[in-house]
């Protein structure tokens, strides 16, 4: 009887903790945590300066998030000109044109407590590599510009 009450108590406490935990924190992958932001990004493209969108327009991006249980790769495809996200998938792309790597702990900190400073720190720490001469040049310009964003 004592063991049954103890098990019931553990189950009830677990359910209470699950109900109190935000849904985003329960997501198993970064893909699941980032997916809701895709439509928000696309809906607010007009508020992002064209110069900030330019490095990511018309690209096939493999976003690698390091840390935790190993790297997670997310495939992102953007449109020409506006850099609207046209495809967002939980696995990497076969032929990416840009490779972006961010630290999982830094990304989690930004997702858990969004702030301009945290987002800028994440952008500055991102490793961006282009595939092909033009995109290598584009990535170098992005890395240089990211240093001067205030």
C-alpha cells in the first residue's frame, strides 16, 4: 500500500511539473523550438533592413547547432531578393550553399529569454561559411559587418 501511494505521488508530481513547464521547453529538438519563428520571420520581413537580409537571400543553408547530444542540422531554403524562408526542414540539405554553425547553449539562452543583446551575441558568434567563391565572399562580408552591429 505504501509503495502504491509513493508511486502515485511521483506520477502526480511529474504531471504537475509537465503542466507547469512551457511547451517550448519540452520540445525535443531545436527544429521544433525554431519552427514557430519561421512564419513570424516571414510575416515581418518588411521590418528587417534589406542589407541585413541580403547575405541570406537565395540560399540553401545548413544550420548546424552544436552541443548537447551532438550536432543537429536544420535545412533552410530562402527566396531570391526578400530572403523569405520557403523551406524549413529537420534534416540538412544535400547541396547547401551556406553553412552556419551556432552554439546550442547560446541559442537556448536566446530562445528562453529573448533579448536584443543575446541575439546580437549569437549572430556575432555564428560561424558562417560559403560554398563557392561568391558565397565565400558573401560570408566574409557578413562576418565583417556583424562585428560593427550595435
